[in-house]
């Protein structure tokens, strides 16, 4: 690899300091396994509570509903919150902290999954909204599915940046995410749920179609 290529790769993988405060900056970085350690016990507990008070078919359907709600949340959040450019210097700083840093240093291994400082408030909001909309005990399995969806998102995101998928689906998902990073950040918002890009017409063209259009 050339020196230029090495420097570019180093920049993509760099983990820059985000906060002057040492503790806050440390909390902005997280090992990829942290979401699993934090949220898997909660998923297990919610699953147990679900099957205690609901039939298995009803609980399974509610889990699926919660998962689908997460995937839509993932798409809309990525498209409209993470990529929203707030006005002014302060707004630019907020955008950089929320998501901009990931596009400047996309392979930073310590900022590819959400730190608890970011995922915690999201889950707290989800808890309040879910309980208000669905009530107990139906909220148990819905929250279970929501958390499973979130964990799927974080693990998929890390995988797409640090692995070379061999399956057709994996290759397509990695291609779409890399195109989002390096070609057009206004498309390909569904990291773990690319079907929303198809539904909302923000998907990248398949390679075969792109080739035919150029010929």
C-alpha cells in the first residue's frame, strides 16, 4: 500500500478526541460487545415476563412488532436526525458529535456501536412511549423486539465495517453501507433493515442495473 493510501486508512480508522473532559471522552468510546453486555440481560428479563403473562403466539407477534418498530426508528433516525445539519457553529458541533465523526472516521473501532450515553436515552424514550401506547403487559414483548432490533443494528453496523461478508445478502448490505459513506450519504439509511430504503426510494441501484444503464 502506498504512503498516501496508508495515511487515508489511518485517518478512516482514527479515534479522535471529542471532549476536553477525560471521563466524557472515555465514555464516547465503547467496545463492540458493550451493547450485548448491557441489553441482553434486559431482553432475557422482558422475554421471561412476556411469556409469563401472554401466550407464546401473542408474545412472538408482539416481539416481531417491536422489532419492526425499531427498524423504522433506525431508518428515520439515521435519515432525519443523524444527517440533519443543525444551523450555526454549535449546530455543526452537535451534528459532528451525533454522527459526523463517524463519516469522517468510519472505521474507528470504538465508535461503531452506540455508547450507553446515547443508547440509554433512546431506550428510556422508547420505554415511556411503548408503555403509553401499548400498556402492560403487552409492552413487555414489544420492548423485547425493540431491543433485539437495536442489538441487531449495532452488531450489523460493526460487522459491515470490519468484516468481508461472503453471503449474497451480506455483500449487498455492506455495499450499500459503503456507498452511503463514500458516494452518497443521502441514500442507504437502513443499515440492518435495507427494505426501508426500497420503500422510501432511497436505495442504491443494484450493480447489474447500474451496468445496464451505462451500456
